[in-house]
C-alpha cells in the first residue's frame, strides 16, 4: 500500500478525531476542475459536514533530489508532501461560468444554474486532455455544482433575476466579481496575514517601506501584497481588472525610483571596478616591462666606470685643422 504524507485542514482532522460523520462528496474521491488562474485540470477534494460544505485544493511539494520520511521505525520512500488547503469556491466557478461565454465579449444571457453547469460540463470535457487522469468530466462538474458552497458562491459573483414561478437565473458579472475580490483583500488585511509571514515582512523591509517616514507607503505596500495573494487565483484579464481597481501610482513611483537608484549604484560600482582593473593592469604591465629590460654587458659596465677626465672628446678628431 502506498503511503503519502499529507497536511489536512483542521476541520477534517477534528471531525475524524471526534468521530463525527463527514459526507464526502463523490465517495471521498478527488475531482478534476479547471484551475482558476491557468485553466489546467487540477485535483480538488470536496466534502460536507452537517453545518457546511468545503472544497480543498491538492498541492504537492516535491523536492528535486530524492527524499524520504522517517516515522517512528518506518521509512517512507516517497519524500513529497501533499497539502490539502481549502479554496474559495467562487474562484473555481469563474472558469466554469466563462467556458461558454460569448466570443464577442458580451455578458451573455441569464440562465438557470442547471443549464449553466450542464453546458459548462460538456464544453470543459470536450476541451480537456484525452488522458483520463487529467480529464474534467461532466461528473466532476456535476459533483461540484451539487455542493452548497458552490450554490452560495454563485450568488456572490453573478447577477441574478427571479422569473415566475420561482425560477432563478444567473449571469457572470466581472464587475461584481471584482467587488467581491475587494472584500477578500480587506479580510486578508484585517487578519494581519502580511504581518504573520516573515517572507512578506522581509519584502516590505527590503524596499525600505518599514523605515520612519514611509508609514503611508507601508499601508499601500501591505494592500499591494494582499492584492497579489488574491491574484494567484485569477486569470490574466481579471487580474488586470482587479489591480486596476486600486491606486498604486505613488507606490509604483517610489519603487521605480528605488530601482533606478539601485541601477545607478550598480553602474558606479561596475565603473569603479573597471577603473581599478585598468590601473592594476597598467601597473602590472610596467612591472613586466621593467623585469624584461635587457641587462648591460660586462664591457659596457666597465666603460661606465672609466675616468674620462682630461681625455679629448671623440669629436675633436674630426674637427677642421686651423
């Protein structure tokens, strides 16, 4: 039997330890859904308790070199770590709702939830890989659509209308979705997620945002980080809309100035280094030239020591006689 080391959400662990019944959707199997940022088939684990329903994303942390786990007296050869983390179903709804969106860029028509998921399931199954291990099947989409958390998320990111008799129809709204993303960013800031991460705090300090006098820029920097965290689950076009809903002009100007100063210092350091190399090279060349100077012969050295006082110059022998 293959053993995998995994990190599970607290509510699943507590439910297992307490012996509470958990209704795993689709018999506890993972389902394939398009990743909200890349659109690639990704594994998710749906499950429901008596109070709520949740869907979690499966991620694998696998080292480049071979690793093993040591648990008591047992060695597990597969050293990767599986992370099962809850994900907002609203993120997962977006690629499903946009899978049959009009090509002309319009919002499309209002539809019932059943019609939306039925058509989306067919489109996604046709466009996904032929490999059975990566296929987004109609069953997977139907499983997700049956969850209470999915139905609740549908109302948060879609415009809706009620038609008689008691029929609700929906249509994806990018504007409403961006407003929903703002709430998520605000929740991250209020939960002090940025301050709880040493990596994120170091990034703020590296840019000098935690220095005295940069309090206003620090707040904008925290906001930008929270936006970037949310953007990890957004496709490029919606990510652009999401970031454009905030004013980061002052922060961007500060960071651009900081980068320009770094480039200037790098050029100066490079220029100074090159000058030192040139001087060193010239000094080395002079030393080599001195070492290579030919040594005078013994005869020449003796002539240098000869006393020439009182001797006639050689030119006198060639002068005209008077």
